[in-house]
C-alpha cells in the first residue's frame, strides 16, 4: 500500500516562506546601501569593495556552515542568521562616517545570509516530495523575490522621509519579525548518507567551482552583482526619482517566470 503524498503547501512550508520573506526583506534593504556610502563620501571603488566583500564572505562561509547545519540542525542556524542580521542593522544606525566597520559588517552579513539560506532551503527540501522539489523551491523562492521587490520600495520611502537611521531601524524590525517563526521550526531527520566532512567540505566546494553549472552561476552572479551594486548610484546621478522600481521590475519578471514555468524543471529536467 502506497503512502499518501505529502502536501507541498503545508503549514511548516508556508511558515518557512514567510520567515524567508522577512529575513530577505532585511537583506534586500541593503541594496540601497551604496547611496549611504556615497553620501558619506565613498568612491565607486569603496562602494564596490564594501558591497563585494559580502559575497566573498558568503562564498567561504557556505561550504563550512553547510556541514554544521547537518550536524547541529536547521533551527540553530536559522536563529543565528536572523539574529545576526538584526544586530548588523542596529549597528548601522550608529554609523556616521566610513570606516573599517563597514566591510566588517558586510562580512558578518554574508555569514548571516549563508547560515539562514542554507538552513531554510535544506529545511524546505525535507518538507516536500522529491518529485515535486523543483516546483516547490520555485514557489518558495517567490517569498524572496517579493522581498526584493518591496523592501527597497519601502526603504527608499523611509530614507526620503526620515533618513538612514530610521531606514536601518526598519530593516532591523523586518529581521526581528522572522525570529518567532524560525523559533517554531521542528527538526527533520537527516538522511544517513550525509556524513560530516570537516574542512574537506571546503576543498570539495573549490573543486565544484570548475564544473560547468558553477561557471554559469559565476558569470550570472558577476552580472547581477555588478548591476545591483552600481544601479543605485547611477540612477541617482541621472536624477531617477523612484530607484526602487528597478528592483520591483526585476522581481516581477522573475516572479512571473516562476509561476508560469516553475514545474518545467521537474518535467523536462
């Protein structure tokens, strides 16, 4: 007798999606940070370095954190990532000049992103049937796209009306709202085949970089990273009044593709 198929849109799945939306609303708020750096007198080079070091820290953190997520469970890393993101936003409130604190906070932000991202996505993968995983992750990813669309929109209004300190406070509140949701996460059993590898996980991750799918991801990341880093300052120099609409359009197109073609990967490979 076959067991009944697990539903995809279960309460834990939806709770994880809402937590994902809130956490990434905090992260997406910092798409506007180049404007703050420029206001403090930063150059394009400094903007690029401060924004880029976030991704560099995430690259090195993910292979290491991935193993510890398997060892210790998803919930501790969800709580750690969300709490660290809130703390970083609160520290930014008290910044008034460019210093080494900026790249340090961005490194920590990359670690917070990695911890939350790995824990939440692997948690969701354990909730859904393997044969519907592509569609489920596409739907789950919509929560992150909505945050990409709405968070800069809200953040830009906060900056215009109240300034950057209220903007950072608003981003902290968004991250804080994710904490009660991830607190309720119940651990799922880890497959016996998954064995901790220690620092060998990092070496395996480096080897993986030379595969074709990683090369595609690399060049895609270079393109999107460059655009999201320098569009804010370019738009400001051109006198664009509603910068956040760029992110809304980006997220809207990605959202449409996921809704229309989200199941194609499961059917076509």
